[in-house]
C-alpha cells in the first residue's frame, strides 16, 4: 500500500466510506500526518454519518467526549489496514484481501455524544 506515502505531510483530511449497505460515514482528521506507525494526537477531529439507512435521520457529527484519547493512526505498509482512530478503535479501514473481513465504524457510548451500531 502506498496510502501512507500519499497522505504524508498532508493536513486536515476527510475520509468518506460507503459500505455494502450504502451507508456513508467518515472521519475528519484535524492535524498533519507527520509519522507512520504511531498515533497522531488531534483534539478537534470527529466522526460523522452522511447516510445510515434508517438508523439516523439525516447527517450527524459525533464529537469525542474523551479528547485526551483522540488520535489518528496510519500504519506502516506491512500492516493489514490503511488507517484507524484511537477512540477505542472506533473507525478502521482495512486493505482488501487482508485477514480482517471488513472495515468498520463503531462508537463506544462512553466516548461519544451519540451511539449507533
């Protein structure tokens, strides 16, 4: 994967995912990707939902309650996923063909203002 190389030294990134059920959700990273293989602190990043097939009406932003545990992780090339977050691994996108069966957006009710699964 060259994903990490492509976003290195980039700031204020938005990632949008559409799953097999046509749900659309994403992550806004308010920071600069300046290292691979370590979490990058980001106190103003958040998750969001654009379309959720009936679980949530309309778009919604999900603020993180525990700002001390916010972070963005871009792994090294040998890792099975492209990126993830440090909110109890709430958002992760895996490379196609890895051991993991799917990517996910999961919200731990202790860390977010709103919960959906």
